């Protein structure tokens, strides 16, 4: 184990297709709890507008600076800096294939958390499983985008049917 101080972190909160406000807590709040001095956050606009719910989640998670900036532009702005954004030591957070590739290319200039890709979710259920929880698990990962499939295998046809109905309901 080696102690390498991280003074600043840039958190990317996706949001163009699927606003993922929970990412604020997974990235911004984690960095704040770890004692990072400066935590900035970027999220893209939605249809040219400020995504108010996402910005509020970023604020509540403790972001020191919030920018309405998405995609590879956000990655570059956080890693390299701009006239109005001071570069950070590390970039964290999920994103689409373009964001992941930008993080890959910027690794070394800044630290990164990981190179995330699509999520594949499989829930194995029996008659004791709760359809509402199955639906929540499938949707929680499926929100990562159209390339993140979810599947249910069940020994109970009734549980599976109710779970599918619950997915549509949620």
C-alpha cells in the first residue's frame, strides 16, 4: 500500500440519455468522505437545459464546483483544464463509450477510477423471490444504456411474469 495524496477529483455524472443522480453520491460524496480538498463535478445539459435534479444531487453530495459540461469535453476540461476550470488529479465516474475512451487516453496525465463498460445483469429467482426487487435490480443496471441488457431466470413462472410487469410499472 502506498499513500498518494489526491488533492482534487473531477466527478462525471452522466445524464444526456439517462440522468443518473445516484452517481453523485457514488463519486462526489465518496471523494468528500475520503477527505479530498477540491471535488468538481460535470454533467451534460439535457435538451439544452440545466438538469436541475442532477445539479441538486451534485450540490447535496458536496461538490465544490459544478459545471454543465458533458462527454469528452468534460473529460478534457477536468484533466487538462480550461480558462475557467482548474485541472484535477483524478477523474471518476461512469459514462458512455466515448467517455470511457477519453478516460483511457487521459490516464497517466490524471488518475482514473476504472474503465467501465456496459453492464450485463442476470437475476436468478425462485418462488421466494420478490418481483419488485428483481425489477429494481434489472432497472438499476439497465439505466446505464441500451447496451446494458438484463435477464431473469426463474424456477417460478409466476414470479417471472410479475417481475416483468413490475419492470414496466417502475
